[in-house]
């Protein structure tokens, strides 16, 4: 497995304050036996950077017509027959470049060359992940909504983030730097993950609006119970109808390693892929405002582990 880690510039940021949502903000989480999930409000409100329009490619231009050369001057000197030069060795014919043995799934399993990549190469005991990954992982404070306690469930070892399941505590947090994780307006978002055990529990990786206004758009992928297939949940952006969504089944299992990718073009489309294969491109209810890339795991169900090999984001 090829691993790499982007070098992130150190950023100065104050403590992150997340409020506890009210009961009015609670929503049924599909497939979780009537349990509920919440998205805690976030105080930072970054300003999106100006969009840069790429320069157009140069147009093709014909080569100039050759000019007529002057007539050669006749040479009356006798011409000596030169000795025959030895024939050069025949150059070997170029062979075809060797094809890569890697399948599309193998290529998708590798962390991309993105503006943010975390592949968890530094081990961290439970309770120390936030301090050792301050520019990669912004966890919810313990006790948020009475569900989440990342300091009791999340560790890093053997190159993976390990979220313990069935401990009576859930986990949730945002990927990225303390000052830059909240201002994604479009881009590619990928995670390679699997789960062992944890029946009755599940996870949702999502792009959630930094405004915490649900109708600004919710993009969930992958989401679902661990004993079921991970799904796409693309939510409505019509106020009052946000629970309506387009659902797409991945056809794969949480029990195996898979790479899940979201390609978001603001206001135009969202494309969902698994292991490099496109599941569907959706062109309705496409967000245009800043979002953050995060995940949530509940505090119920059997014991097990959610394992995250790497996560990446681009803009």
C-alpha cells in the first residue's frame, strides 16, 4: 500500500466551540432503529477564496510555408568515390511501454495527490489523537448531544484511524486544518474505510454546510448500518423538505476496504464513485456554499471497529 502525507502549513486557531443542538434539530438517521443524529453548530465562518478561471488552451496554428532556396552553384571539381562506410548496427525497435498491473480498484486504493491528505502514519493512543493531529482532525467535544466522546473511542495505529464501536460512546469530527476545514466550496472528497463488527451501529461521512442551515445542502457518502451496504444520500435543498433525498446503493460491503469519492461542482453536479467506478452523477440540489467534510458514528450497537485508512480533500 502506498502511503503519503501532505505537508500542512501550521495554522494558528483558537479553541473550537461547538454548541449542543436542540431537540428541534434532531433528525432520524436512516436504518439506525429510530436513533437520531445531530450536526453540532460550528462558530468559524470562513470567506471562500476567489474562483480562478483557467486560461484557455492555445489554438492550433499552421506551420509557415517553406521559402524557396536559391539555386545551387555548379561544382566542376572531380568527385572522388568515398570509401564505403560501415553499416551502423540496426537500432532496436522501440517496444511498447509496459502496462501497469494495477487495476482501477488498486489505483483508487491509493491516496491521491491532493491539497489535503491524511494517511495516519503517526500512532496515537485513545485520547491523544486531537493533540497529535491538530491540523488533520477537529473532533466534536466530548458530551456533544449526549452521544459523542471521541477522546474515548478514537485512536491511530498501524496506519489507520480506529474508531471503537459498542463502547457506549460515539465519535464525530471534521477532517482538515483548524482554519481551513470549513470553507470547501466544491472539490473532491475521498475516504478509504472498512468496518468490523458493530452490527446495529453505522456511520455517515458527509459534506455538511458550515452555516448549519440544512437547506444549504447535505451530501452523505458513504452512510449506513455496518451490517448493510453503504449508501449515497443526496438531500433536498428545499426548506422544509430536507429529509427528502436521492438514495443510491453502492452494492459493496462495509466489511471490505473500499474507496468512496465525492466530486462536487458547485451548482452543477455531484458525482459519487466507489473504487474508481462512478455510481451516479446528480445535477439537482447541488450546494453552492461552504461545507465541511466529516463523519459521525453512534453510541449503540455491537462491539467492533470503524477503520479509516486515509482521507483526502481538494478544492
